[in-house]
């Protein structure tokens, strides 16, 4: 009986370690990207450590001379791990895919792109306020490369601020 009780306590402790600090959040992601300098961001936890993040991004360059507009949609799976004993602070790893289209009068920078990427970063949920912040890196390999701008690789990173609900 003692072993069963000890196993139950260990299970509760493990569940507490991996408990998410929020279920859903929505906000804005600022990226380093050619296709997602600004993106709407939605993140939802589908289990204790697992989350899905979706981004709808936008970029335009009408001033430097390239004259293009890009739109994108990205979906990412993230697996979260606690960082020490800091409540609300986690690191994550995962992967995802991005679809983007670049509109331009110049053939060398326009076209449809599909990319896949691993991702890693940190996520912090404020303790006494309904806000979460994250930073990530997404080194993207384009498997369909309509715009020759990338040379099939793009080292994308970003920061995100979200309202938690």
C-alpha cells in the first residue's frame, strides 16, 4: 500500500511539473522574416506539455526598390519543459511548416513557397497578469521555393506577446 501511495504522490508531482500556466493565447509575433515581419499569433495547449502555435504573417517592402508584398501561414508543434523552479517560465522544442506567397512585379522575388523547420525557444507567462511572452528561432528549409530570394534556407526568429485566456 505504501508503494501505491508513493507512486500516486510521484504521479501528482510529475503532473504539477508539466502543468501549463495557460490554455489559449492570442497576440502578435514580430519576426526577422522576409515573409512574416508582423504576424497574428494563436497558441493553444493540447495536452500538459504540448502546444500548437499558428501564425498569419505579412511583410511588405515598397521603399527599398524590391517592391514586394508577402503573406504567410505557419503551424508549429511545441513541446514545453520547465526551467528550474520559476513559475510560468518554460523552454520548448518542436517543428512546423510555413506556406507563403510573395507578390511582386519582379520575377526573381515573387512566387509560392513551402518550408519546414525545427524550432526552439522560451515562453514566459506573467504570474499576476494575463500575458505571455516568447522568443523563438525557426531555421526554415524551403522545399518549394518560388522566390529565389531565400536560396532554399532562411534563419527566421521572432518574439511574441500574447493575451492569455
